[in-house]
């Protein structure tokens, strides 16, 4: 399986195939506005504005998973006084997680490190925290009633 970032210029070519993978994650997201009649348009707007980035996992030409990330600057600073950048795996959808998680975390981790991020993190179902622990991540408690995890990359 191959994990790849989707350039904004190619979004229109893959969105119809990737949105059905993301839709269940959006429905569960505590970030979704209550009055969000068109969740796909909400996510697309974040991608087009550059507030979020789209990644996909393919088996050959078939999409198996889609991941939307956001780069965040932590509210707290490091000991050197600089703010800490982290990459949130905000929306994750698809199937066969155990088959692609290691590769996706590596590829997205390398990409995020190149942007100056020191960690990947996310919150969601308990299964994600358990998967990430297998690849060097750790539980960081609960956020908005969801299990949160972090994997340091720097």
C-alpha cells in the first residue's frame, strides 16, 4: 500500500473517491459545526483554504483510506521559548487500518517533520491509541470525550 499527500491542484481528481472514506469520521468529529448541512463542503473549504491537508492510502489505484491533517502550534512553549508545532491527524477514514497504519504514520511523520512539527497526534476511538502505541506512540488522556494519543517525531 502507498500513502501519498494530495496536492491541492489534484483535489478535484480524487475527492469523489476519498470523501466516502472520510464521511463517517466527519460525522463523529466534535469539531463539526452543529449547523453543518454539507459536511463535505466544510472539509473542502478547510482544504482549499490551506488550513488542512489531504493524504490518501492506495492499494494500486484503489483508495483504501483518507486522512486529513492540520498543522497546529501548541499553546505552551518549549523550554527554549519557542512554540511547538504538531500535526493533528484530524479525520481518518477507511478500512484495513492494521495494514497501512505503520506506513501512513511514517510518511505523514516525515512530511510533518519537514514542516517543523515535533509530534503527530490525534483523538478518536480507542483502537487508534492502541495502534499508535505499536509504532512508538503513547496515550495522552481524553480530549472531548475521545481517547487521545501522541507520537513524537523529532
